[in-house]
């Protein structure tokens, strides 16, 4: 089956509208709410790779979509191995975590500036602007959280017990909130950390995920991305759950229903969207197709 990239708009009444992305690319990653009120995300080209030096990389595009579903796409003057996350920085530039090259990348007026992460093969999976005016990065394989200044200086902080961070968000309380899995419990439900900008951690275990009937035999995956919501709480994803955690550490779970003929969605990036909604990118597998999609839950 082919892969179709679309924007999926979901109303509070449960009505779905598809907006096909103008150019079809197999990889859709990163999701951030821009200062203009539009959602921004990354697309990676399929087909023949572009060769840069001794390694092959895929050209990437930064794209935006308005609340009405209007798209604009901007080819980058650089290429990325595997861009995984993007955020708007305190300097109003776009900042990208690049898993394949182990870099943090700043995009300013179409020009890319790369900053090498000190720990090799760190697997940077998420990036966010902190309340302290710095960027903060989750390094999954390294088991570290990194602080990145807007000039590109990087400082790393080990997570408790070497837990694998996956998502990171700046909370309404001024702290960083990190979704993570425990190395000692592979396939376990994971945890959420509250982290101060000085590097102190507090852990909150995540309950076992709610399931569809077709998912009863699936183990709990590590939690996915996390974002501050318009309600003053943090929201994160695990399996096809959207979970809410208060700044005092109370977790509530919400099961996302599948589309018709689907066996369930595996959710990826998540962000507070326009009109007090939670927006996410996921892959929905059905008997008809596999589609990367962007959706909203209000």
C-alpha cells in the first residue's frame, strides 16, 4: 500500500476533513505552533538521496498549515539525515533536532547553523524553548537532557537511573516536563519527570495505557511526546492514549478512537494547536492505506 500525507481536521462533533499535503513525502516529523498561529512541521523527500561529502542525506522541507488548511512549503537550503523535532526558539528562529547527524540545527532566514551534541549517537528526539531563554533537548539513547543556548553552547544533564527521555516540554510552572521510559523495565509504562532549569528531577510513574480490543496483547510502549495544554496542564501520548498530567503530578488518560476500519493509531508529535486544541501527528493503519496525519482534539 502507498502512503498518503494529509492534514486531518477533527471537529468536537467527531467530523473528519482531509487536507492533502501539496507535495507527498514519506516522512513527516516535528510539529510546532508558530508565532503566526499556524502549525509548522518537517517533510523529508523520498526517492534518490542527495550526497553530501561521504554520506547520503534526504533534502527536507519546512511546511506550515493555517487553521483553515492552507499550506505553504519552504525547501531548506540544507539537508538533514533524520530530522525528528522542531520548535520556535526564544530568538524567533526554528530549531531542529537531527537524529541522523547528532546535531541541533538553527534555521534563520533559510540558513542552517549546526551545533554538534557532545555525546555521540545521543538520539535527540525532542526540542523545546525553556522559560529560562534557552533551548532544551531530550537525548533518548544518551539518557540525558541538554541545555542549548541560542549561541549554540550545549550542557548535558543525566536523567535519574539513566532513563530514556523521549519528549520534553516547558510547563506553565516554569519547569521542564520530560516523558521517559525506564531502562530497567523495557516495554514498561514509563514515567514523566519534572525538571528544574538547574537540573533537579522529580519522577511521576505513568499508569498502564488504556487499550482498544485489538490492542489487548500489546505491551505498554515508552511514552511519546509531551506538550503544555491550553488548560494549564501537560499532555503526552502513549500507545493511542492522550494523557494529561497536572503540575502536581496527577495523571488522567484518554483513549483516542480509531478511524473507520482502523485497528488504532500510533501517535507521534503533539502540540497545543489553535482554538484551544491539542494537535498531533500520527500514523493510522487501516485496511485501505497507511497515512501520516495531523489531527486535533478539542
